[in-house]
C-alpha cells in the first residue's frame, strides 16, 4: 500500500515493528557474496527446510532470514541467532537441525560451531563479544546483517527512511544541507570532499534538470564495503539519495554499479521497485509532492569509471574517458546538467545523520574527519572482513586488535590503503590514526577503504609493479603522461624484477612519477605513481636490492630468487615434492629431499608448505656459488 | 560594407595582370597558377575574368562544417579562417561557380578575400574591367571604356 | 578479417524493446546482448547501432573500451580468476598459471572445443576469501592450485595434458 | 573584457577566451599537438600545460592545460617555469619513445632539449600520437566513421571491426588534419580510397573527372540543404561555364553582379 502522509508512514512502521516482534527467534543466515561463495545458500535452504519440517506453533515464533554481509567473511558461512546474538561460524547445512534445537530450547549454543578466539583459544558465544565486532561502530552499515535486503518491511522495522521523513516534513532543503554541514560528512569514495559544499553548489546552480548520482563503481582492488552496503541494505542508499535530491532540487538519479557486482544489482532493483510501490520513491513521495526517481546504470568493467567525469560519460552511454574538470559537475555534470555525485557509503550515512542529527555524527572521529568509516580488512591478516570504525582509529588497533594480527604470526611489513591511488605504509606508521589528512600526509590516501595487510613475504617492488600493470590496463589512454608513462614505468619495473635493473632506475622512476603527477588529465593518472612513490619512500632498500644487488629480499621475484633445502632441517615428509608444480623436487620418504635447480621455477610452493622450515631462498645470482660448494644439486 | 567589387566583362583584354597581382598578393612566390582570379580567353585580346562573387547566400559557407567561412562585415568578403579549415573540400564541391580553389601544394582551400578591403587586382587592371566602387554607385551602369593608350596607374 | 557473426536477431530485438532509443541505453543494451549471446556478434552490434541511432564506430569504441565485453565467442564456462590486490598477494598468479597449464589457454583465450574461456578480473570484492576463482557463476574462495582440477570438473580434466 | 598577466605582460581578452589564446595573444608560444581552433578542446596531449597563480595565493601555483582553462580576471600565467618545462619534457619524451621516427615529434623534442628518448623506444614505431584530431573532426562533420578503440596502452584509432567503415564518406578530413600525416589515402581524378574503403565517385558531367564521392555529396546536401545539382560539375568546369555565362550576360547587360 502506498504511504502518502507522515501519519501513514508511522502506521506502516508500527505494523512492521509488530510483525518483527512476532518473530521471537530469528536465524540470520549471511548471504553476502563471501558467504555465498562458501555455500551459505545451501545453509539457508537447510534452515528453511528444518523450520518447516518441525511445524512449530506460531507462538514459538521461529523464523529464518537471509541477510547481507555480516563482515566476518573469513569465517563464513555465518549464522546469527537473535535475540540472543549467538554467532556461529563456518556453518554447514547439516548443522541446521542442531542449531535450531538449541535455539528453540531458548538457551545455550552449539559450542563446536562457535568462534574461537585465536588469542585465548576460548569459544566466544555472543556476536558482540567477538573481538572482530566488539570494537566496531556501525553507521553506514547500521542495518547490514540485521535486515533482509529483499524486504522493505524488515528495513522499515529497523528504522529505514526515518531520516527521510524528518527531512521532508520537518526541514527545508537548506536546513537539510545545514544538517549535513554540521555533521562534517566528507566523501567516502576517496578524496574526502565536503558533502555539504557539493550540495550547496548544486542547489545554487541553475538548471531545469538536476541529477543525483551514486557511485557504486567500487573499483579499488581490495575494497568491497560499497558492495556489501548495496547488497545488504540497499534502502539506506536510496534513502540518502532521496534526501540529497530533495536538498538540491533534483528529480532524477542514477546508481552506477560495477558489472562485477551482480547481486548488488539484483537487490537494488528490488529495493527500487518496493520503494516505488510504497511511495518512498517516484512521484509525490510520501504525499509531499516531491518527485524523484532512480535508475540503475550497470558499469562495463572499467576502473577509470570511478572517476566522476568518466562515470558520467559512462552513464551517458559513452566510453569512460575523463574530461578536464575546470567546470564543476555541480554546475555541469551528467547530460550537462548540475549533478551531485556521492559514494555509496556517503549516501548510506546521510539517512542516519538526518535521523540522529549532524552533531551526533560529528561527535565521532577526528577534528577534520568526522564520523565513522567502513574498511575492508584483507590480505595477510587473520580476521579478514568488513569493519566500520570511528575515524582516527589507529592502524595497529585495526590490524592487530580487530584483525587479530598477521596470518601465521609472521612479521608485519606494510599495509596498503587507498587502492591503486594510495600507498603502502610501513610498521613505523602503525600508530597513525586513520583519517583523510594523516593518510595523505603519509603518502597514501583513504580511497574507498581497502586495507591490504602485507607480511614479510611480500615484495614491495612486486606490489608497486602489480599496481602499475593494473593501472596500465585500466588507463583510458586519452592523455599522454598516463598512457605512455605507465607503459614506460612498467617497463622499468619489469627490468627491476627480471634482474635487468641499473642504479639509475630509481632516479628515472622519480622523474617520470613527477611528470605523471603534474601532467596527467585525471586523478587516475595523477595518483598512479603513488604506490610507486610510497614504496620507494619507505622501502628504498628493497628497490636498491633489486636495482643494484639483483636480489629480491622477500624472495618473491622469481628471476632473482632460488630455493634450496637445508639438509639438517629436512624430515623427508615429501610435502614439498607434492606441492612442486614443476616436479623439480625428488627424495625418498623420510630422507633428504633435493631441489633440481634446472627444473625449479622459483614459485616458492615448497617454501610455503614445508612444516619444518627446511626450505630457504637466496638470491639467484649466488646460485653458481651454492652449486660449486655442493649446497644443492 | 562600403564598397562593392565588380567586373565589367566587356572591358577585359585578357592581359593577365590581375592574375599576377593576385598571386603576388597571396604569397611571395607569385606563381600565376596560384591566383584566385582567372581569365578565360574568348577571343584575341578578349577575356572573361572569373572570381568569387562573395555570394549573398553562399553555398561554401553553408556547407562548411567548421564555420571557417564567415562574412567579413567590413569588406563584404566571405573570409576564410585558415586555422579553422579542416580541408574537407566541401566548399570546393559546393560552390556553384567553381570559385573555391584547392591548392594541392599546401593542401588547403584558396578563395578571394578582397585582399582585406584593398583588392590588389583592381589597380593593376589597365582597362578598369575590375572595379571596387562605393556601394551606392554599384548599380550604375559603367561607361564603355575608351582606350587611351596609357596604362592605368 | 571478418568478425564472427550470428544469424538470430530475435534476442537483440527483444532487448532493444526494453530500452529507450537513445545513446544512454547503449551500455545497458550491450550488457544484455552479451548475456544473451555470450559475446557481442558483429551483426548484432550493427543492429544496436541502427536502432539506438548511435554511429557504429561509437558502438565499437564502447564495446572495446569496457572489459565486460568480448567481441569473440566465448566458452560455455567462463573461468574468472580475481587478480585484485588481496588475491595477488595471496597467490592469484599461481592460480592463473595452473588454469593455463590445465587448459592450455592463456587469459582471454578459449579452448578449441569452446568449453572454457579464461579471464582475469580486477577484484570481485570477495577479498576476504582471497584468492578467489569464479567458475561460471560460482565463487570459490581460498582457491589453491592443487584444487584446480577438481574445481574445473570432469571437463577440465579432459583438457589436461 | 578581462585583463590577465602572462609572464609579466598584461593582456586584455574577451570573456570566455581560452587561456591558450590569451597567451598567444600576449605574444608567447605554447606548444600543442591535439588542439585545433575548429574543434572542441580536448586536453589530451598535455603539451600546453602552464602554471597559473594569483597574488593572493601566496606563491602557490596550479598547473593547468591552457587549451581548456578559461582566461580569468587577474590571473597570473607562467608559461616557462622550471616545472612546466620539465613536465613538458617528460610528455614529449614519452611521445618520442612512442614515435621515435616521426619528424614532428623529433622536432618538438629537440626544442625541449631531447635528441633521443630517455625511455624504451617503441619496438613497433608508429606515427600516430593518438591526439584524437581525426576522430574529433569526423564527429564534428557528423559522420563518426572512426573512433578510438580499446583503452590504455592498447588504444588505437580504427574503423569499426577494423574493416572498411560503412559510415565513412571519404572526405579525407581525418587525413588532412592529422598532424603527423599518418592516415594513408589515395585520391586522384578517377578514384578515392581511405581506411580500406573504395568510394563511388561523382564524375563531372562535362569532363568526366571524379571530383567528390557520392557519399560526401549526399551527406552535405542532406545536412546543409545545398542542392545536390551543385555537385554535378567539377569546379574547373563550373568556372569555365561561368565565364561563358558572363559573355552571354555582357552581350546583354554589360556587367556581372
């Protein structure tokens, strides 16, 4: 039924709340992309079947619900039992019966499926007590994992669109912008531009048609918070966009979603249809006479489309080539109309800010970076997943307290933030509070919140080269410094990792990097040298080792690295021989194994699997010496 | 536009001075083949000068995709903005009188520009077959030319 | 060099019905066309250009700019190896090599029997389970080279040499 | 009119003037490779970079491409600072690596003090600098027969499917505008071909010379309303015709208009 007044809205919410309260025990099965990959679809079906088979009376109120990403993807599939808040990890379909028994009994948990804290080795029963969740403050992700993204009623029961109602009925567009200004909200897509300033400019701009856009082209490899928001709580994005449209006076909007996020498209499409049907979107929203509708534009797979002018061209059906921006999009954006473009997370924050007030949001975070920020914590860290924290949290807290430290307790080497436009920060920066200014100061950037943790087995030259290849493929090729510069930069790095480096390379890299930063057309090209410059700044030794010593200290660059088995340490278990893809390792059972250098491709598989650390790597140029002394065959 | 360029055909004696003057005025080489005015012989010492009419509703300007051909309000000529020309040669094909000339050497289009308001061919014409007359006198019928034996200045 | 073409224009006509006839629909139409035909056949693109009234050169430009589009027919099963940063540092390179070895095809190539196409993609946003491999529509997290033959299924084995 | 200062020299230009034109108006040189006065500025070659600042900016400079940046009142423009020179040098150096054998690029590189590229020269040298002039002029004419294809390092200019472009009208504007003349074509009094397409020609009804392609004639009479009959004769025959007409007229009235 269409909601056409404030009173009707309150009624509808109350009805949804009552329905939700009737669900006394809820089984929440995480169906984010991560858990789906681990088989959560089958788990959800198993729960559904079990519930039906039990044919329990309505008074028990047992329900199952598929939700968006709970964030703790590492341990998926995840199942949470509410209201008790019991968290089960790595759940399989056959566990459904057992879990339901316990849940219906109304007490206790299936202890073998609980999360075990690696530090204390003890099972943790409650969701809120798991270190990964304990330290989070969720704003943009407030309802993810709690609501069924395919059910508007469920979202309404959890407070969705409350901010919109306040904006439309209690405030003027100017007051809405004031509230956003008071919150200090800055763009969550990377650059951190003041959201209110953008809105103000667009409100002032003249034009019959105005647009609000949502940037869901989360292209930074290693970041997936926007995906989780769009998949797990699409209504929070829509709510923010309607508020933004009301504030600037727009009646049309687009959500630009990456092609790689099919589930996000499905859930957004569904959410838009539901919101339209209920009068929360489309013509005469909530009976106020305000019209605003949203279309979804699916990207075609191009990182550069995260750049605002390229994204707008892509929405227009063109190639994603950026345009020089001496005229702001707020004056002339998509289809040459005034346009406000914000990131998914920014839009998701807007509803909460309007609901709880700008001051509340501004009470979190640091002096210049207010509120909370979502990050995807990935790489060589124990607990990988999605987190949201107040700005200003230190890297150490994120990586070691929430992330649980480095995989296999190896030494921490660096953390990469900001994707291909960001940089790598070393151990000395672990106590840095994470906000826009601090990250930029350190030669990295916020970006879309990807945090990729690296251990000592990560070669920083290889990481920089990885980003160069990535960007070389993703550059649109319009301007010379970016197109040709990346090609030449990559060629220098190809030389470094292949042992063709020369001492002058580092100077050439620096000169070219400066030219690209100053000369490129868009942010992709301007920031392309960041991964190179930040690794060069903090890990210069490693570059020198490659350029002058023809060695890769991390043992990653294959052309520079050789492996051998230390006789004293080998227990002859044969793991290395089985892991070797090149059949370069031979040896009798329980006897010393040997790497045949002629066949070895230096992939390091043996090093990784050896249980006794009997495999060592060393610079390939020392190979001749090693062979002479008979160290290896 | 103060003055109007006109051709009094029956005065032309096909001496070719206008062609030379034009060629010199538009480039140092002065090759007669580069002239923008052409004499067609129609008998011994009888010629017809052919040159751009600066048409009122000019086809050349109509087809030009880059607005490189624009009327000069002062001289009345349709001027060619050389830097805007993309050498598509549409004006050459479109001119109903064949007065847009393709220069194969420089790969560009040449047309009469009335030398920016001082057409050089006029003073060089010994018989006043080419005139640049005040606009109000343009409609007057020219007097038949009387040959005096002396060259015009 | 003539491009592969396809005779049946019914699916594209149906797709075109669903969108306004304007340039802004181009990428959305191409997405659907790609899904329907598994690639972008030449004569289908000509049809799209004609109906949306977009110059064919622009359609071609867009088709080659975006990575989601292929102008060559693709295999029945598409194997995507995620090469995002998290996957890269957790060994996506070895995964690509292993698939290459098993199927004897490089990235963006298709097995001669049109069974498999190998693609590398820039981050599918499943970084928490890196490295990630997608076979058809199914995501596989924490993929290891040793698990490849099983993941590629029986068909995969027949290609192994 | 607005006043700005270029390298210390004041210059007055109308509002809406591009910085590039204002700088040239002040008498200073700025190199460009992708700019053409008849086409929308594009900002791809990055050679026209200059530093801009204002007195109130406290010495902070912003680097902009002058072909797209608007001239503003009170702007201080510096076209020859060290960082402008070094950035331009990187750009032309990169182009020289791409096009080591192209005279235009060699000359421009020499002007920036580069005899040869400091980068790895392109193993497959090309003359195409991807300035986009050809595709932009083609779009401008309203044809769009060619476009950029692929992206990044693989970007190139090509007709659809790398085959003879169906939309091409054979006007040769792309080849004419190309600053490095790297688009091959053939044209003569009997035939014309470009991009692998052979054109049907309109032959002069009098002398039989092929002077325009059938597609060109159709495209331009469609777009501009110029009667297609204008294309029946070649320009030389039309001139001869006109001379004859004159004679007839002079026999009657005496003057031509």
